[in-house]
């Protein structure tokens, strides 16, 4: 006889908080845990992931967690043809499949006080032990707990929101899930893709991944800033030419005489502030100077400048420069900058704008 925990939810997307809850439940109850994603996400804003995509992300998160022996995913609700799925039906399914095992149903803390409103709550509590995690500052109804013989699971809870992940405010998810989101243009990635074409998006996603990996390799704390800046750095690239010229005259008159090919870095800064609500000045500067560079750049600015030049889809062997960036951003940046200056000379490309001149003079003395 074994113990089985049913853990239902939208998982749109699954995040580290979900995984930690499942691991804690597994340890506390000596149980196997089944994530049961709903067929339709409760999120109704239009660009959530499909059931198939959410299942794949759960599988990736489980694999990366190192607990594949006790964590599983069930598609019982995802593949249901019913107009509406009820938890009692899921519990009955597991009871039929595992008639001789102990079933547990894991509730979110905010559902404890409302459990009596669930369909067939009494029957459900008779078929499966109801378990829950306590959340600091949340008062549970003791009468509800006693009536349904609910069991508390003690363990560390992470205050993580799937909404924050969808809206690019948090990346508390497995790296494999994060890359899946980028590769399949889900959530925030879908919004970025709406500004640029497929080829430009693929370049941006590659810059984002590389900058993120460089930041992790350099033990930088705010790695999400590197991924965000990399993903949105070219957001202004495909704005119509006439509109870019007009915007430069009104918004960045001090740079309006720069070559047109450089305009997009300034337009990008404007767009990420206006349309994405980003106020982090370091991210804004990384976008604003990613093409030209400038004197006295921040670590994030250096990383995005370099990642833009050496990301793997650029079509040349940049692995040596990538390795140098991963060992030390400051030294790697100098190597990238030196290579970029040499490229300009070989190709006879002028770099007569003041920002690039200042960058080369400042760092390549």
C-alpha cells in the first residue's frame, strides 16, 4: 500500500512554489504526488498556455527537480471531454485506479475555508484525506478543518505567482520551463513577438538565453534582469522608418543625427517604458546602448552589448568569446569589444558616432 497525493491546479505556468509544495508533501506523507492540470486555465486573458503545453512544462519542471521518482503528471482532466471538470470526479478516477492505496488531496491555503462549497465535499473527504499548507498571515477556519478532518503539511512556502511570471515580473521557474516559454512564445514572449518578426524574435530569444547564462555563470544575483533586457533589446527594430525618424526628433533630438541603423536602440528604450512598464534604469540603459555601447557601462549593459554581438545564431564561431564572458563579464566584454572594433576595420564600417567612439576610447586604451 502506498500514499498518493493529488495536486490540482491551472499550473499556467508551473513555478518553483508548486514544485516545492509537491516535494514537501511527498516527504511529509511519504507519498507520490500527481500534478493534475486543469483542461482549461482559469486565466482568461487570451494568451495562456494550452493543456498540452502546460503538461509539457510540468514534465520539464519535474525532470529538473530531481524528484522524478515521486513526482508525476496526470492528464485525466486535461484530456477530459466534459464541459466542466470537478475535483470529485478526479478523486473517483484515482480511487478506481489505486483502490488499495491511500489518497490525499492537496488544497491551496485559500481553498480551505471554502471547501464546503465544493461539489460533493463530504464524499470527496471520505475518499481522500484532505491536506493543506498554511500560509503566514492567513487564518484558516478551524471548524472547517475539524469537520473534514483536514491535515496540515508543514514546510517552507514560496510566495510566487504564476501571474507575475506571465507578465515578466518574476522568473521563479525551472530553467527548462523558462526556455520552453521563450521557444514557444508563451505569455510575455508572445507580447515581445508581436513587436518583431520571427527571425528577429529568434535572435532576441537567443540573446536573452545567453545573457541569462552569462549572468548565472558570473554568480550575479538579479539574473532575470539579464534575460528581460536580452529579450526586449531589439523591440524598436521594426518600427516603420518614418515613425522612427519622427520619434527621434521629438524624443531623442540629441541623437537624431546618428545613423538610422542605430535609432532602434533609443526607440526600444521608449517602447519598453511605455508598453512594458519597465522602470528599471539599468535595463533601460542596456536597451538604449546595446548597439553603440558608451563610456562607463554597467555590468548589465556590457553583457547585453556582448550577447547581442556573439549569440550563437549570428553565424560565426563565437564560442571562445562566449566562454570568456562566462568566466568574467568585464574581461570578456573587452575581448568582444576588441573583436568588434577589428570587424569594423576589416569591413571598413565607419563608427563615427560619439557613443561608439567614447566606448572604444574608454575601454580600449
